[in-house]
C-alpha cells in the first residue's frame, strides 16, 4: 500500500510538471501569433468591364475564293472532256477553219454505235453465240474511199438496221496490231475492204472492195 501511494504521488507530480510547460508554451504561442483581421490588407473588388474583342467588320480568318459546290450528278460528268472543249473554244474562238475541221471529224467519225468493241476473236465469239455472220471492215487512213464508208454507208439508217440485225460488225485500222494480223492472214490487198466471215470457222465467205455510196 505504501509503495503504491508513493508511486502514484510521483506519477501525479511528474504529470503536473509536464503539463505546466506545455500550457505556458501554448499561451506564449497564442500571444506571439498575429491575429487575422478580416478588414486588414483586403483589396477592393475589380469593377466589371465590357469590351468588344473583335469588331463586327473585322476580316477575321482567311477569306479566299469560295469552294465550289458539288452536285450528286458530278459523278456522271466527263470533266476531262469538258476541260478540253473549253480550252479549244478559248483557243480557237470563232476560227472558221477549226469549226470546219471539227465538222469533218464528225462526218467521218467511225460508226461507234454499230461496231463491236473488242478483238477479232471476241467478235467471232459473239457471232457464234448470237448466230450472226461476222462483217469485217478494214480501214486505211490514207484512202479517202475508206472514209466515205463512214460518212455515207455506215451512217445510213437502213444499212445500220440491216447490219445490226444480221451481223456482228468489226472495224479495224490497217496500221493497228489487230489490223496487221488480219491483213496477213486474209491477204488484204485493196481498200476499202469489207468481208463476210463465218464466225464458227473463220472462213471468208464474201469480200469486196468497191462500194457505192448510198444516196
């Protein structure tokens, strides 16, 4: 009992001695720390300002040429051909010689709507499949009579109807690779040259080089 009382008394005195300095230190800190006064060193609020950053008429950004608008129908146009025609018109204007040459080109244009677009062998295959004769026309660009065929014969509506109903029409130029092969094999010697072939065998049934213009 005496030992316990002694220990308790020492522990109590030690605790009191420890708490006193801490309390004193807290008091000193409280006295030395500056107090925060809400009214000290507070800047007044900045008044609101309204200004125009960009004037209404200021050309903000780059104003180049307007981008052309595109149509859904542009995919069906031949822009390259249109550009070529436009350049030719600008270059020649009202040049009568140029217009005459263009008219001659149209007159002597090959019968594209009547021709088979392909090789000699593919023309034979089409002839066999459709049970039609094969009509061959070898063109020589140096012979005016060959050009007359395009102008007067193949452009005639009656002849076009007969040929399209009963023949596969294949036209080739004599200086082309296909034309040279045909000339060597079938021994073409005169122009204009027109021949009727059996598409199944390739046999020449009929040929002629004198063709009267259709009146």
